[in-house]
C-alpha cells in the first residue's frame, strides 16, 4: 500500500463539540431535532444522530465552559436537510432561535443556530442543486 493510499480520507467519523453542561446540551439539541444515539454520563459524552449515518455530533463535557466562554473561535458544522426554510420554522417553534433568517446559497438555502456554548450548527438544503443532495 502506498503512502497516498494509507492516508486517504474516507469520510467523517464524529464531530466533537465541547459543552459546559451535558444535561442542558442534550435538552437543547433534542429541542433542535437531534435524537440521542447514546449517552455515557460517567464519561461526560452524548452522541447525537445525524440522519441514518453512523457518525454523529458528539457532545463532550468540558466543565471549564460552565464558567467562561471557550477561548477559541466557535466551530461551524453544516448539516444537510431537505428544506432549510422548513427547518428554520421547526427550530423557531421548538424555541431554538436561529442566528439569521434563512439565506439563499449557491446550492439552495441555509440557516444557522448556536448552542449556549457558542457552537454553531448550519442546516442547508440542495433545492437549487438536487443532483448534489444525498439520496435517501
């Protein structure tokens, strides 16, 4: 096997987000529509499902964040949805405020929201470029 073959990027495993309170984070993301795949309180982690994929969003407790904002720039993770404008309406109905109104992008529409620790999640659709969308 060549060095190039041994270092091929195959896809995402999990996206890790640091949170200051695991109970609060799980409740927030459940309101935002993320089902919990599993939770290990003794390890300070909870894995949220993203569609039918095995990888997900892994919430990791960082107790220092309960006392101060993170010292780094907030990550942005964008996830594909069928309709970003409908997702924005569902978030608002669940009491999860978006950072902006749904905005047009090259592939369709997007909307972003932030958790209480500043992690930003974007929901985007491929309404303008359906050939690029996931097939389910």
